[in-house]
C-alpha cells in the first residue's frame, strides 16, 4: 500500500522526514568500457584519486589536532624566537647615527665628471642647398627586377617570332616561280644566306 499524500502533495512518510538519498560514488571514464587497457587505466586513476583523498583527510585530521593543542604564534613571536630574545624584552631603539656604509661613502672623494663632447654643428654646403639623404631602398626592388627580366624575355621572344615570320614569308616569295615557271635561285640563295647568318650569330 502506497504512503498517504500529505497536504503539500509529497509522498513522504508520516513523520515528515525526507527519505535518505543514496550517495552515488564518483566515476572515472565511461561506465561501459570493455575489459582491457582503457578500463584498467581508468580503474588505476580512480584508485589513485581515492588514495590521495584518504591521505589528505588523514593529514587534515593530524593538522587539526596539532593546531588545537598549540596556539598559533604570530610573526613577531617567531622572529623574536629566531633572534633568541624573549617576549618580555623590548627591541633596541634605532640609533640616530648614520650607517657605517653611508659614512664611508660620504668620506670618499667625488669622482670628476667626464666631459661629454659637444655635438659638431653641421657645415652648410657650398651651393647653399640642404644635404640630401640617399634615397631609401625600395621594398619591391627584387620584384621589379624580376618583372623587368620577364618583360625583356617576352620582348625577345616576340622579336624572334617576328623574325621567323618574315623569314617564312621571304622563303615563300623566293620559292614562287617567275612568269615563265622557273625558280628564282638568286632570291632563294639570299633568304638561305640570311637564315644561316642568323643561326651562326646566335
């Protein structure tokens, strides 16, 4: 039989106390790992964490016991113990005299200041104009050189194409027969000679 509902609408026992919640243990890694390397690794991590927590708890208990038995000392008391003085004695008053290092520093003669050379005034140029600085090197000098080389190479290729075209046209004209159907050997020899000269010149 189910417990009776209270006025608040909760299913609690008649005494009004909440049922005790079960404390769930912590988990490391996924719960559904198969038995193997990863599962053993997560179990090792969990056991290490439990061990560290136990050590921390034990240390906290010991520290609490010691602090309860001994009252904490202030920083002044610890400093006094280190110097070997007791709490009852007052510290020595500071002397009004100068520190010995300060006295020796004051007694030493002052070093002579090294004179700094005065800056030389600029001489005006003979023609009266201001001296111009050398121009700053351009950031794109290398790129400009490369572009210039490419441009020159393109122009050379264009000239070569034009020369070959002219040579072709001259060869066609020279091979064209005359009005009687005979070859014009003079024209052909001139074209062949110019082609040989160009090949030798390269």
